[in-house]
C-alpha cells in the first residue's frame, strides 16, 4: 500500500514525499521478511527515480543494486528481471545504450516469463529499434503482443503501442503510426492514468501527423482533434503534478508544438532549437539528437546556414555516440539535400542489416526504404516485397518512388546496382 501511495504522490503532488513513502515501504518489507513485496517496492522506487523524477543515475543505481538483492533472495527470474528492465530503460534514456543492452542480456539469461518477460521484450525492442534492427524489434513486439493479449493489462498495452508507432515511423509509414497512436488513445480513455506513458504517446501522434501531412497523406481530422484534446488534458494535469514530472510533461508538449510547427507556415525556425536545449538540460541525448535534426531542417530552410550546420553536426554527434542507425540515416539525408559535410557521421547500419558508407547514397534512405531495396535486389516484384515486409503493394510503390529519387535512378535495375556498389559488407 505504501508503494502505491508513494508512486501516486510523486505523480500528483510531491516527488520528495513520494520518494519518502517508497523508502519507508522498502523498510517495512525488509522488516517483514517478505521478498516479493520488497522486490515490488524496490522496483517502484527505481521507476520513480529514473522516470517521473528524472534522476536517471540514482534510478539506475537503485535498480541494479535491487536486482542483485532479489537474485540473492531467490527471485532471479521475477523481481530481479523486473529491476534490470528498469535499469535498462533508465540507461536508454540516459544514452548509455551499450550498458542497457548488457542489462537486458543478463535479464534474458534468467529465462523470465509472464509480465517480466513482456516488459523485458519491450525494453529490448526499444534498443533494437534505436540501433536500427527493425526486424528484431518487430519480433519482440509481436511476442509481447501475444502476452499482452492474454493478460489484457493496459499498463503494458500502452508502451507496446507507443513502440509500434515508433517502429512504423522509422519504416516510413506515418499513417500506420498514427493508427497505433489512436489505439493507444483508446487505452488511455479506458482509464489508464500513467502520465509518464501518455506523454510519449501524444508526441508520437504529433510526429506521425506532421510526417503524414508532409508526405501528402494527412490523417482524418477527427483523429487529429482527438489527439489535440488529449494534449490539452495532459498540460492541465501537468500543472497539478510534482515539479519534476511537470518538467517532463512540458518537454513533451514542447516537442508536440514543434512538430506542429513543421506543417505551419510562418513558424519560428528557432522552435526546435529551444526544444533541443530543453532536452539537453534533461540529459536525454536520443530525443535531443532528433530535436537538433529538426532544428537544423528549420534553420536551413530559413536560410540560416551557419546555425543549421551547427545543429546538424550536433545531431550527428549525439546519434553517432548512440549508434542510432535510423536517426543517422535521416541526418545524412538532410546533409545531402543541403550539400553540407558532416564529419560526425559514421558508418552505422541503418536497419540492423548490412553497413553502408555514411557519405554514400544509401545513407539517404530511411530504414524501411533500405529494407524495400534489399528485397528488390533479390529480384522480388512489388507484390512479393509487400508479402515479405507485411505492407501493401501500394506502400511498396511509394517507397520505391522515394528510393529512386534519393538514389537518382529511374528503374529497379539501377537501384539494385547502387545497393551492390555501396554496401560495405561485400
């Protein structure tokens, strides 16, 4: 009970009070000699630190020490796995992705099942997606969906849909991403009250909406109105939340507003730069790199080449440090369009497949476009590509049109030749 009250207090009123309540709950569970309750209290305390309170280093340290303690108490497949998953998620947000992968691998070796396995797969899917292994991420999400479907727990359903939306964005399908966000809003409206989960869902919706509009395929107005209503509700709730959580909510709303600016004529080109500075202050390099990329786009479009180049190079520096393949591919595409040299770009796979030269034509492709090109090079027809990648032939045609334009070719044979010439694994 104290653990639940502490977590709720941190969300709605006073982060320090919530942390005190959880610390007391840990002490009570220790005194009672109840390892399962102790594991739950330790996990909630670590989640509070690394999530709503944004004390990432403290949260990760608490999760790691708690995982060792739970393993020593014989809960290596359950509570220890849950705590290592919390550590991995905190490390992901802090930009320590190699360490996060090690935590996931250690937890996976314990052969977890049920809710612990589901949460661990979500953490691994997030890491795989960020690094560019889109197929591996898809496998984890599909397995998680099977478990979530059997348990029917909305707590896991919402982050699963957020990750699905993110995956479709990197695959170049913002309409499908927006559909996943709408399903997520269904979950929110069923009674989910986790502000820390709702905020990223709304940003994914704003991002998918902007990208779909830019692609000439805007989502329906009713879905957009619904998304904006939830954004207003979140801002209202932020005003009633603990200061640390209020700051996190403000950063997500700033990102949503900046996504809106991408499709609003006359918007301030410094909007994304302000978001990037905010994320730098929160110590989150992955969304910070994305914000620098969008800032560079806006500044370059406004004729501020020097500022745009600086932000593009900063985006590349952050993304390269993470080996964030899909994000690096987008940065390379912007650099190519603007004819800007970005030394910080490195040769990183864009989709978990074969590496590509960072300054070559393949670096201009999104992860999904690269997937389509790889299958095309095997001699597949549009229908066969669609079946292989679980998309429609119409979507394949749209991806190929983009691939041909980016590679400056006019047919399939020439596109396949560019792939063979510029792959660095052959």
